[in-house]
C-alpha cells in the first residue's frame, strides 16, 4: 500500500498590487473630501462671522442723550433747525455718522449768527475723516483760502484749541464763509487731525463702547468774531452731551427729554 503524501500548510497569498492601489485611492479621496469639507465649513463660518461683524459696525451707537435734544436756547443765542437735504443725509450715512446736529443760532442782542454742526462717529470712528471741512466743503464747490491753528476761551475759562478755515465760492455764485472747528477724541478736545487718522482710529468699534469715538464741532458764519463768540458761549454745553473717557455725559438734566424722544 502506498501512503498518502503528507499535506504541508499552504502559504497565504499576498495582497495584490491592485488591492493596495485601491486602498490608496480611497485614502486620497477621503483626504480630499475632508479637505473640501473643511474649506466649505471655514468659508461658511467666515461669512457668518463677517456678516455678524458688519451688522454690529453698521448699527449706530446711540449717545446717552441724543443731539436732537440739544438746547435751542443757550444764553442769548436762539436756535432753529436747518433743513437737511436728502443728499446730505445720504452723505452722513455713508460716512458713519451715528448722531449729528445742524442748527442755526442767532444772537438776541447783536446781529451775530452762526451755523452749528456737530457730528458723532463711534461705530466707525474713522468716518469722521469724511466730515472734515477740508473734505466736505471742496466737495460742495467751495475753495479753501486758508487754515490756521488758533484757540478760544470757554465760559468756564478753559483754553480750547481750534482751527480757523476760510473758504469762498467762485463767481457767479460768489460767497465767503469762516469756519471754526475742533474735534473731541474719546472725551478729549483736540485740533490735531493726526490724533485720529492712524490705524488705531480706523478700527471699527466692535465692543460698541460709547467712550470710543471722534466728534467734530464746526461753527460757521460770515465773520470770524461771530464764530468765536458762538464757540465761547456754546462749547461747554456741547461738551456736556459728549461722553467722557468712561462713557458718561453731564447732560443729565435732558434725560427725561431724551427718553420721550426715543419713544
């Protein structure tokens, strides 16, 4: 009899090159899929955050007491609101004016008169750059003749720095105007535009801090002594409406009027 040949363990077949290639393709495809998902997710997240930030900075930051309740009677000055054209309102919106006042005051004893313009930019403090006399007046057909640094004294005997500008309109619409202006940066008066034109001043006010702002006070008339008289008599009242470095205002006596105005 013949004995059956012994059976030896069979060697397991090795994975074929085709199978390895298939696994490799799956891994690469999965990696690309994950990468695409990450990019899409990041893009959606960015758009959501950007949209939220845009909503924040495009929403005006209200003053504790709005400029609309600024008094129409200050000492011997009596004021009336000026008609604001639609183009001016659009300009104010484009340059991020969170609040503004445009009013003409007439002195009850002398023949002095002055247009008082106040603009407050907090949501985007850099918006004030478009409201400077050297920008907005030439844009409306005025020619600048001169600008000089100066100062005046308030009723509280404080020395206030300012700029004196002179403009004219060419014939046949010839006209002249004198402008006294200064700025309030985070509660501090300045006449130096370099204080707020740098990168720090251009950042949006994402924290919505009312104490972070730039305001401009601009007083114009036909004679320099008119604007100086108005500035001296009104600057203390104006400063009471603008926040100090803590975000508070002194115009508390107008709080009830402000509440009625908001309602």
